[in-house]
């Protein structure tokens, strides 16, 4: 029988800065669901990726003096490295700069245009002339100026394409209020009241003021602006409108799109509208979670350093981080992150709760039975209750996962972990062990504990994939014992199971010492980040590198070494100096705008570089044959002087 398909997606993230623990949340949540569904026997497609176009990337790349593609390539590698460090089992990674996506988005845009849903209009906004950038009111800085250069902006308009939203308003309202598309459904009211009831505004879907985007195929001065490019990823990654993949029929419509509340509107309103316009089926569920906050603020790139996921994973292991963020966040609500809460949770739930249950149980089987339980067992008080709890667990957890309530799933599993620990206290194996006659009872108690561990760790393996196989080795479980099917059954481990002593799965952390160390680390990282920022700011003063030219283009410029023989100010022109140069070819006169920084005596006798084949020009009425080469240093200019022993007239190459 062929497996049922299951398609789950994270948002595609902006590679405009390093990923942080906020990005980890959605990705880890989707990964856990994907793993759980695989365990349940589904044929899973788990998609993640990066959203690589846009003005912000273009500007950041220019600041760094690299191309936008070079800029994103570097950050995409960091995202992928983090996903590997967090044990993310994605099946496909889409980059919106991938050729197949670009081609498909052009087709989608054209189709929407041909169907009459996209039309040409005028985009009005705030424009920063020096940066050549449009901004929305909310993007401006606290003085209403450009958020980048902080200079005043002006009202401006540019030609743009728009996507008509109004034809879909009624259907979208029904989707949000009458179906279980949106999770949690309580968010439907705010969407309907804020966006649908006042009348859906058409969406600006192209720009001409920047270049780093997918060109509109039938009007190349426009690039596709944000959402048609980004949202389409969910279908282009399956092969919609492209030849690269052939999975659309199999996996579409998606079972779950998971996003945080910041982009809920785009996924709850615009995405369904686009699909309706394309006459494609709608995704089944949109799960919206809150933000991980830090000191009450949304975790962001600038705050991301404080809880660098690489550092946390390195110190505590990916599983502990995965567990903590999943356990803290209730669907729909924000969750505040603190290192202290995280460490306390690792200690209480993982070290004391689960870790202790495993190490105590295994240690007792080793101590009282040399590692192998006897067949002869005797059931007794408290058994039934524990067995009932452990066998009911699988379906409760499956239901929570089905409803994307992962914190609930984990809470349920840990209820059984606690029940098993309590069972140890109630049955007191160390007392039973004192009397040989009680050995069958002792064996039953320990068997029940191993079964509780098998069931809980099987279900936990979707959430903490690295550690659970180590637990299975310790309790003597074989791969066929730890399947989803067997997680609903009691009595799966052989009666004469053999355990094995192993490493401590979750070492207890010394909270005070750890917090001190983390604080020191944070301080060091903040200092490094500040230094990097200052360096960036210095660099930000640099003019971006110009477009690439060929060697032939460069060959056209004739640069020569020349010696300044005479120099004087140009009367009535404050900025200009008139220089007589020995250029090795009989001499020439050059006028240069450097009087603000150099007096004639600074230059006479020095050797400079002159652009020798520049067409002659008159500056303030004085003839200039060529130009002196100088560097811009902030607001200043500095002449480039060359070695005295290079002969006049030497050509630069
Ligand atoms: O919005 N807490 O990309 P993005 C929880 N490219 N989740 C967080 C978070 C936080 N503090 N910060 C980020 C974009 N996230 C677009 C998406 S999709 C077609 C295009 C997660 O890099 C969360 O999933 O800004 C949020 O929705 C997403 O990152 C936004 O990522």
C-alpha cells in the first residue's frame, strides 16, 4: 500500500542576518511534526528555505562591497549549518534565487496578469533620494526620516503592478471563520476586522526602484516585489510551473504551513487569494505561533547574539534546546526566553525527570539482576494505573501533534515520565530487593519501568532525535520495539530483556556557575558585535564597488606617473590648483579640485598619478589636460603619491 503524503513547510527566511533562536522555533517545530508523521508511516515532504531577493539584501550587499548573490550565499550556508546542528531533517531546501523558482514565479506573475488579477498602477510612498529607496510610513526612523541614512524623505510615486484582492474577500472570510484553516482560530476575528471588513486593499507586487528581484517577464524594468516571489515557493518547490520537480500532484495542497504571527496576514489572506486566482487548491492548515521574546521584545538579529543557538547547542546539546523551546511555546501565544528558565527546565525535566528515570531503572536491573530480567514476574499494586497511562499516551500525543500543539504533546509525555518516577517511590524496589522471595515482584516493577521508558522515548524521538536512540540502547530496545505502532502497546520488550549501562543522557547543570559563564560569554559577544558594528559603520562610508568591467575597458584608461614641477592657486576658484607636470612626454597642465587639502608647496617635487588620456576640459576657464588620482577619505580627498624613483611617464597597469 502506498504511503499517504504529508507536506509541511516553514517560512522561507530572509538571509539578511544570521539565524537566531526565533528561526529555530518554527524549524524545530516543523521538524518534530515531520519526524512524528514519518514515524506514523506518512510519506513526508518537509520544506524549508530562504527568501533571498529585495532591496534590503541589495543594500546590505552594497555596504559590504559584494554582489547580492555573494552576500546571501554566505548567510545561507550559516542557516544550513544551524539546521544540521539542530538535527533538522528537511527533505527539500528552496532558495528563491534558484533558476527553477525564478522561472516559475515569472510564469505565475504572467498568468495572474493574463487572468486580469494583476494591473499596472502607481505606488505612492516615502522616497529617500540619496538612497533611491521607497519606504512605508512605519519603516521611517523616529524623526520620520530614511531608516538607513536618516536624511529627510519626500512623497513620491513610481509605476507598479498591483494584485486585485477584492474579488476574493468573501471566500477568504469564510475560509477564516468557517473552516479550520487557521490555527488558532481565535486569530480570525482580528484578520476579518482589521483587513477584510474595511475592504481588502490591492497589493503592490512589483517595483522599479531596485534591481535585486525576479524581473517581470513582460516588463523588465519591474522586479516582482516580495510576496508573489516568496509565497510561491510552497508550490514551485514541488514543481509547479517548472520542470525541476514533479511532486505537485502528490503533495499539494500542503497539510501545514507554520509561521509566526508577523506574517500571518500574508499567509491567511494573500496566499489563499493568490491560489484562488490561479484556481489551485488551498492548503489545509495554517498554524500561527507567537514570538520568542527576550526581555519582552521580539527576538531579532541584533538581540540574537544573546542566545546564539550555536553556542547553546554546543553547551547543552541540540535536543535540550529543541525540548525547551517546544515545551515553552503554546500555539498562538508568545514565549519569553531566558537562559535561566532554560537551564532550570533542562535540570528539572531532562536531568531529574527523564534522565534520572532511565539511569535509576537501568542501574537497578544491573544491580539486582546482573542486567538481565528473569521471566518469572509478579504483578502488584500500582501496575495497572501506570500501564493504563503509558498505553493511552500514544494517541493523546498523536492528537496533540495533529493539532500542532507540541507543548501539549510534550507535557503529556512528561506526565507519564513523572508517573513512572512516582511508581519507583511507591513500589520501593530497594526494599523489595532485600528479600529473595520478592524477586518476581521486583522484576515486574523494573520491567514496567523499562516499558514506560520505551514508550515515552519512542514518542519523544520525534522531538529529541539525537538522544533517544542512546536511551534505547540502555534499556535493550531493538528498532522494531520503538515503532509508532508499538508505542501504543504494553509488553513489547522481551520478558528477559538485557540492559546496558551507558552515558548520562542529560547531565545536571550547575545553574549559578552556568549563568555566570553565559553572562561572561554574552558580554564578550556583545563587545565583539559592537566592534563589528563600528567596523561596518566605517565601511558604510565607502562607496560601493562599481559594476564589473572587462580588462579591455580597463585598458582604455591610460594612467601615468608624473612629477609636479610647478603649482599655484587658480584665482577666484577656491577649490582649484593649477599644476605643471613632467609626464615624460614634454609636460602638461592639469587643474585639480584639491586646494582645500593641499597647498602648492605640499605638492611641488612630488610624483603623482595622472589620467593621461582624459579629454581636455576647462575648469573655471583654465585648461586641464588630465586628472590627478586621489582617494576619497570620508569628506576629504588624498592625493596618491608614488615612489620617487619611478621614471616620469611610466604607465600603470
Ligand atoms: O518573514 N519568535 O522571513 P523572516 C518566533 N521571508 N519565530 C520567529 C522569531 C521569533 N522571535 N523571529 C523569526 C520572512 N521567527 C519572509 C517569509 S514566507 C513565504 C516569507 C520565525 O526571516 C517565524 O517563523 O523575517 C517568522 O514567521 C519567520 O521567522 C519570519 O522570518
